[in-house]
């Protein structure tokens, strides 16, 4: 069974609600595809207008983060049921920027993974190494640890629905891209780990994206690889170029 490609845009801290609606209107005809799942992961304040703007199109709306409790005294955080009620279907968890700037750990990512599934949200769980780790030759050891801890307590049925995004930290927003062979090697390694943790069926079903300076020029080569099931796209998701990536 061929896995359906998934291309998600991570808008990060960009676009006001008004700008978000305008961008979605611009991108709607450009990202129309019957063969690729298209997700826009937008800032929290943009979610409600984005869901309204995407209505009737093939665009799914995702969040960039959420908290691992149902409700409570967590000033500034967003609960999973809030996302569901607003029309969100996907949520990015454990992005390297969250880990670096906001002290997220694989343990907190795991709590969020469990909570996302509890509410029927599809997590896009990020993993990836720094340039130092790559130079030390511990890339796969580090990523295996991130994925193992992130998936603790996740059932086979849940894992099959999850998305993993491999994002080498040294390639995010730097203009440097892992070669398609480097990206494929790690994505294949992640798939092999899922087979170890679960079984071949789960490994063959789970979708693994590459993220890290994906653009209109390199998307086709990256997505042609056997274990790369699409991309988590940063800067290029805010431009018309995102249409080229979806229709690679």
C-alpha cells in the first residue's frame, strides 16, 4: 500500500489573523491536490479565521503546539479540546524551536502525544540533530532516543495515524538542506525503529516527513525517496512557492 504524501506548512510566529486569511485565499487554488494531504499549521490566534477561510477546500488546519492538560491554571497555554472545538485536526509537537527556546523535552512531548491522541488530534512529532551531533556521528542514536521517548505508551493503532517530521536542526532556516540521500537515510532509520517498537505493518503505515529548507526546487527529489512521505515546510509555506511543493 502506497502511503499518501502529507505536506504541512509550519507558519511559526508569522501572519496576523487578517494576513492569514489573505494568504489562505491566495494559496487555495495553488495547493489544490487530490493525492496529497495539505495542512497549514498556524499561530493560535489565526486558527479560527484560518478554519473559516479554508472551509470547502482541501486544506486542513493544524496548531503549532498545545499543552498536555485538559484545563486549569496554565496561563497562556492552549488545551487540546480548545483546538478540536476550533476545527483543528493536526498539531506540531516537539519542534526544535520549542525544545531550544521553551525548554521542551522528549518527556513533555510524550505527554502531549498521549493527550493529542486522547482528543483525536493527529500529532506531527518533530525530531532532529544539531550540527555538532552530526559531526560527532551520533545522529541516529539521538533521534532514536527522541522517537522512543516520544512514543512511550502510544498504541500501535495510534502510532499508525501519527506523523513524524525529521528536521535536522542545522538545516532549519539556514538555506542548508540535507541531501536527499542524507534525509532518506535518517527517515529509513526512523521507520526501522518504528518496526522495532511495533511491527512492520505500523512501520509501513506511519508517515515520515522531511523538514529543513524544503522549497519548490528540491521537493520533488526529496519526496521521491522511498521513506520520505512529504515535508514540514517553514519559510516556503508563507509564499506561493508552497503550491509548487504540494504539486511537486
